[in-house]
C-alpha cells in the first residue's frame, strides 16, 4: 500500500527513467547521469553542469476518489488512502560547455524534446515496475497542457531566475495510507416477515 515516502520514491523513479533514456552508457548519449537532477530552477547556477531538472512543485487531490469505501480488517474500519496527483516541472538548462550561445540553446531545446519523448514513451508504469511505497496502482504520466499564464505563475515563484524551456507533468495516483482505524461491530441479521389476512384489501393495508 501507499507510504508517506511515496513522493520521494516517485521522484526517484522518474529521475531514474530519464537517466536510463538520456544518460546510459552509450558513447552518443546526450547527458551524464549527474546532469539530470530533481532540482528546482533556483538551484541551477549559470555555470552549473545540470542540464535537466525535474521539480515537484505542487500536489493535488485526485478527482473521483473521495467516495472510496473504508476497508474492513480484523474488526476495524480503516480510512481509505489519500489519492493524490503530483505536479512536476521539467526544465532544460543551457549547456555551459557549448562552443557558443547558439549551440547552447539548440542543445537545450533538444534535451527538452528527448526528455519529453522519454516520459511520453513511458506514460503508463505498471505496479511491478514501482517501489512498494507507491502502492499497487498503475501510474500515469500525463503532459499538462498548461497555457502561458499557468507556466508563468510557476516561474514567478522563482525570484530573479530567467525562464527556461519547460513542460508541466501530472503523475498519479500517488496513494498515502491512513493510520486511522475505528473499531466497530457488524449488525446481526434479522428475519423480518410481513403477514396479511385474506380479508385485508388495499384500503386496509395502506393509510390514505
């Protein structure tokens, strides 16, 4: 089931996914593993070697989950797990080692495209591919079609940081179990029978 460490494990899972696709052991790989980090844009300096950042910037409740019924276990009613969506900002940063500014920008754009391709190709992650802390749910990675205002709202939370090419993603469901248990007793079954006599007509059985 879901654990309070679910967000930590989810971020690690996504970063590993990006590293496998963009920074394996091939000679023509675009990035080294250490250049893909779970960092916000504020943590990246101008001369930083980080090229791709994945930042958890928001969490929201997942729609359609509020009506889940409590589980019954050993005479206790267990509150349903909290079902959430994680919102990530995927950001590509300029190549500080590029020959010139134009090359750095082209490299930056290509890295973003490769990262988006990797997440698109792995948009469904089956439970057997995830840590136990994420529960037994199938994970979905979805690109959020944010308009320019939404993206700017996120970037406006980063003071004095120039906006970089980025994309928003929603990942879920992230399940966090409740520790709340309530003891209860089951209601006993009762045999209730209704009888009527042959003399009773409809007017005798129902009140006007």
